[in-house]
């Protein structure tokens, strides 16, 4: 796949994310005449709840679960993707070894029962070996997605029932109680401290989506009060993560429409600002996230929920990256009958051309890429993802360039010492043109390259995404 990406760049007809105008950003020419390495967040969500993406069913053996996860990561690597948003806390449970919360039922089939290994640790080892980031995805306040689900004795609905409210068929932590926020932050920070994750990711479930038959969430609070609780939680979480491991990115994926009528033509059946207590524009403007990933799951037309209009609005609300969530799962689906794969490739292209901020987007969800639904994975591999890209840096946190690596070449192998860097980014000079070749963990220290490469450029990449000046080996 890497060689295919190079050929696609060198010869017309395939496309490739190395030029300006609708392509992954590169930012100019670096030292030694080597172009900057392309930058683009290319992510996908993997949901554990209800076995949406992984594992495919409850109660699979550890070896079967591992095999499925390796298949996902291999697919992402082959497609030149660089980030997996991996659900680790569906509803006050754990997809990792925890002393705070029980094992998730979606693994073994029974809450509290170990799957026989640590899925998050396994995911991190396998993803990092492929140069892929892992953003641990938490649901901070949902206690149960179905009140009838059996719970273990150490689940929060049994250990702290005073924090739990029933709404429709959900059980939810009452955010108006400070203990609820402390509990959620303690769980998240436990993972930040113990695991080598690259990001903390939250979705849109701060409060449950409203149901007319059940009225308002039963906490007796006003929408403004609820927003204040959520804002305090979001800002506090960001502060705690950055003070502990500043290179860990914090991202949130809110409902894709901040409020109905914003922009003016936009319609929605839910007001996330009022109904979900999600003042996501404030989080972006205030710098309480390292990226915002609004769920822009609609087509570009009609105008009432236009993908491009919404993305343009979001990207004008702050200086931090806005990487839209794209509903790849709606290709040829009952949710959106007739949606072609071309709608998704169009939205990927629009994510590169609209507004400002670093390029990036994420697919809901990875299963649709595994299925190659409507040929979307093949199309992206041939075109938009024809060559690798680095996740954009975080200059608002750290902009120091790492030390350049040392390196050497022996025929079709290059070796390096990256001086403690996280990754290396490699480009090759073929027929007089520099092209991106690979992103891989620095600890591997060597890799094969095309035999006809005239020169090879190697950069060190640190945990913040900063790159060193390239070294060129002949």
C-alpha cells in the first residue's frame, strides 16, 4: 500500500495528499529542500457498546478479540490512517484493567468478568507498532444505556446510588452533584496516568437526549445551571490532563449543530445548547480542547443541515482544530437511503478546503471501513489517503522542535537513531521528486525502502507532533 501511494503521487490519475488545494496540508519546504511531511488527522471511531465495531460479539475468546482488533489496525495502516478513537468506558465500566470500575459486559458478556487480557494495553501496543495513535474514548456520565442491564456489585449504580437519576430507559449520573464530576475525572485520569494513550476523547452524552414523553432530566436544574456544571467539568478535565501529560490531546465530539438557526438556514430537532447542556462553542473558544470533532453526519445538501455550511461555521469559532465527524456508516444505509460513497469522499475533500485550522476528520465508524461499504475504503486508498500523513502538532502546548535523528543507508534499508523521539517520518526521492513514504515508531530503528530511491529523508517526531529538521541519507 505504501508503494501504491508513492506511485499514485508520481503519476497522474490517482491523486494524493501532498499538493495544495483540497489536499492534506504540507506547509511549504523544509531544510535541505525536502518538503514538509503532509499533515492530516485521519481517524475512525471504534465503539464497544452493543458490539457495534469491536468486539463483534460478547463472550468471544481473548484470541478472537485480539485477532479482530489486529484486523482493524491492519486495515487502518493499509489505508494510511493515523488515529483510532477507541471506546474504553461505554457506561461506567472499563475496557481495560481497572480498580475503580468493573469490566465491561461487552467483552465477556457479563459485567465484572475479565476477558482474560487488557484490551486497551493490547490496542496501544499494536496501534503504536503501526504508527497509529489511540485516543481513549470515555462516556463520562452515562451509567447504563439500558436500565435493565445486569450490573456487577461494584458498578456505580450500586455503590453510589445517590448519584444516579433514571431518565427514560437510562440510568445517568447527576452532574449537579460534584461527586459525579469527581468520579468521572478520577476514572479518566487513572487511564491517563497508567496507559500510554495519545488522546482523551469525549462524545456528546453529557446529558441524555431529550424524549418528549419524559420531559426534562429530573435534576430540578435550569439549562443554564446544567451548562455551568458541564463547563466546569470540561475545563477541569483539560487542566488535569495537561498538568499530568501535556502531550495527551483532549478532544470532544458534540452534536454537529450548536443551536438550531446557527447558521441561519440550519434546522435541528434538538437544541444541544439547551437540551444537552453542551456549550461546545465555548469549549472551543476558551481553549478547553485540543480538537473539536462535531458530528457532521448529514449530506452537504440540502442546505438545512449542510455539511459544508456547518463546517465553515465551526471552523470560524476558535483557533483550535475542528476535525469533523463524517457518517461513513450511512453509505447505502436505512439511515440515509441512496447515500453514495462519493458523498464521503466529497466531505473528506471539503474538510481539507473549508475554513482554517489543521486538516483532519474522523469516520463513524471503523466497521464501515472494514466492510468497504460502497467501495469507500478502496476509493480513499486510491485517492485522498494515497500517501501517509502525520497528525497535526499542538503549537499552543509545545512548539519546540525535537533533535534531528542520525541515520544511514545500506542498499534498500535505512537505519536511524531518533534520540528518544516517538516516531519517525520518512520520505524518499524518486525520479527527482520527494514523496511521503512511511510513519513508524522510532524504536524500530530501520525499515526497507524502494531500491530505486535516490535519497531518503528522515525526521524525528515527538509526542506533541512536532518534527525535527530532516536528515538526508543517500
